[in-house]
């Protein structure tokens, strides 16, 4: 075997350019697959890390409009907003927490007041004004730098928790000295006055963070104040439940959806659905894996072309070395020896091409991931599969030429010019 490998490398070195052109299909095919998998894994890993930062135990419960099949009617489907009577009520939530209290860590409620602007002149900052309850910070991982977060007992008081970026714009600092300070925010046509109750650290690492020269940060006010100022009425279109530690999130999600859906069995327009970050991560990972597989399958077509090229060059090599084959057989070489020699040469060609393809794929994949802003994550399993596949190509496409060489008649081979 070592002699066959040595002879294979000697033959490749003697015809370097021809060998490189033969390997080109293998190099491009494996390089493309490795690059796609590397970029895909990097994207998937980054998205998963970002989504996990929102809490894998978080369950989002929201109203969803029924389709024709859900409602049993024949009306045309049209997107509308739920009325106050359709919303999830405080009474439903109280019953829910009574039934599943042991499985619940917190329930985050919110009511959006809209986009607003704080500051004046050139020193302004954009904020998303949202009314929240006391559990909102726990569900969304907000880290306070000073002060306190909104409490349920705050009622309609005009208190606000703002980001350190907004504080820098408003007061030139973001420390405890700003607590209790008043400021104004313009929301639509309204100019509202609030007092700083707390300052949180703005985190732009999340996937859904709005970054740029003028990032939009959250401004949180008491839920009752937001409902009064926005004249939205009572009830909620959605809310977030944080499952307690040790709770089976998947099972609890189904129980939560079934519980709230029971209130909407007679509602012709709306029902309730529940989703979790865990299920969202699984769906997104599955979708990315499908896309990677589809693109990799297309890229792998060049491996077939490369294999055909290997077979072609091996047939040419056999024709050129017919007298050599005849001499070896005349000296006692068996068919299996000749067959092994040329299969080994085909495998070596594919392995060298595969190694170059892996190097090219990792380099291109890492560069692509870096350009997209993600950490490169070359897949060891993909590399091993690529190397194994290149060996399989060598055996598959090298067997026919090798078998043809093994069947040559030694007398005819020696006479060959």
C-alpha cells in the first residue's frame, strides 16, 4: 500500500498541471459546501445566542385572527385590530395565575404608547414609550444602573425608566443624580412630562436591537398611565410568561395556549396562540439547516463533475502507461495489485483535492461570516464528511479505469506503442 501511495504521488508530481486541473472540480465542490456550511453555522449560532438572550423560558401569548376554517364561516379573511371586548382581560390572567401559579415565575404586560422624542435642539434621542408592569424587567432582562423599575402600585403616576443613552442626551450623565429629575417627551402631538425613576443599561447586542448613529431605546412607564394617555382601554393583545425553573416549557406552552383558547371558542374572529423562544429557535435552526442542505446539494454537483474528471484522467493515464502495466504483469503482478494501484492513485487525487477544497472552504466561509458580522464556526463534522466523500469519489470513479487496467493482457500491453 505504501508503495502504491508513493507511486501515486510520483505520478501526480510528474504531471502537476494536469493533476491540478483534474482536482479543480473536487476543490470547487468541497470548498463551496464547506464555505456554505461554515457561514450557515455561524449565522445559526449567532441567531441562537441572540434569541437565547431574550430567555428560552419565555412564552409569548398573543391574539391571532381566525381564518375561515377556524371560524367555520365563509367570510373573506381581512386583517383587523381586536376590539376591547376581544382582548385578554385581567380576570383571565388572574384565573391563569391561580391555576398555574407554581409554573409561573412572572407575567410581563405591556401597552405601547408609540415613538417619542426626548431632549431639545440638536440634542435629541428617539425612544419607544411603553407602559409595563412590574414583571417586565424580569422577562426582558433589563439591568438597572440606578433607581428602581416600574411597580404595579405606581398606577397612573408619570414615572419613567429610561436608558443610559437617553439620560446622557437629557442630562449629560447617567448616574443616581438624575433620579427624580423631570423631562419632557413628545409623542405624536402630545408633550408629556415624566420623572426619572430608574436608569437601565442599553444593550445593543441583541438580534433585534436597533443600532445606528441614533439608536431607538425603550422608555418604560406605568401600564395604567400608558393606557390612560393612549386611550387604549383595558385588556391586552399579547403578554409574556416566564416559566419557573424546572418547568417543562414545551408542555407548559401547550397548556397555556389551551387555557386561553378556551375563552375564545365562541369568538368568531379571534383566538389565542402561544409561542416560546425555544420553539422559535428550533424552527429557525430547522429552516437554516434546510437552506444549507439545499444550497450544499446544488454546490455538490461540481463534485460529480470532478469525479468524472478523475475517471477521465485515469483512463488517459492507463493509456499512457499501458507498457508499464504489461511489464508489471509480466513480472508477476496480479490483477488485484494493478487494480489497487490505480484505485489508490484516484483516491490520492481526490484526497489532495479534498484537502485543498477544505482549506479553501474554511477560508471563504470565515471571510463570509466576518463580512456578515458573525463569528466563524467551521464545522468539523462537515470537514470529515467532505474528506470521506472525496475518498468515496476516488474509489467510485477510480474503480472502472483500475479494473480496465487490471484486465489488460500482458502480451498486448507490452506490444502497445
